[in-house]
């Protein structure tokens, strides 16, 4: 009886659990939960909170090729980059400031600055379609920005700490 019970318990984490444990995704979840002032999302799982960042191929095809981003999409975009900024701060101890310039058509630029150092510089296009094909792609994108920024700060610490 104990053997069957032991076999039913997974010993390896699922793919989603692996991605949920990455520093970037953990920070994104914290950013999302911090936005819930009234406790509306308390009963939502982390995967449910991240669902608006994930677009299946069918969902992406349903989105128009041209369009203006809605406020909720812009909010998710800002949360994505804010989570990267805070994860960079936690890793390096260096304060990071996000700055976004966006046209009403969904074209613009996002930069993350540490001192005078630009640690992330992303040209944004078709923001109304912002999202990722899977949790794995979301995690990979955020982790890539995080790792590149940490490397940049460690390579140019004097520029990153300028004025601090």
C-alpha cells in the first residue's frame, strides 16, 4: 500500500514548476500580487496570474496585425520590465530604473538604466500583441534580459554606479 502511494507522488518537478521557480518569474509574480490591493487574486494560482502573458498560437492569430494597445496590455508590458529591473537590483545591489516611450500605435522603446549604464534597450513593436507562446518562453525572455543586464553591470561597474 505504501509503495503505491509513493509511486503516485511525482519526484521530479513539472516543467511549469521549474519555470515558476526562476528568479525572473518569481519577481513577476510578486509584481502582479503587489498590484492586487483588495485581495481579489488571493485564490488565484501563480499560473492563473501569468495567463494574460501567455498567448497560444490560436489566440495570437485572433489578434489583429495592426492595432492600438489597450491600457491593460501596456500595464502588463510595464510589469514585465519592472520585474526584470527588480530582479537585476536583487542580483547586483544596483538600483535600476525603467523608462518607456510609447506611441499610441504601439511602437516605442523600453530602457532599463543603472546609473548612466543602459542595461536593457528594447525596441517595441506591435505592443498590442505583447505576450509569449508559453511559460517557458516568458521565463526565457525575462531571464535572458536579466542575465545580460547583470553581465553588463559587472563589466562596467563604474558607469552603473555613477552618481550613486
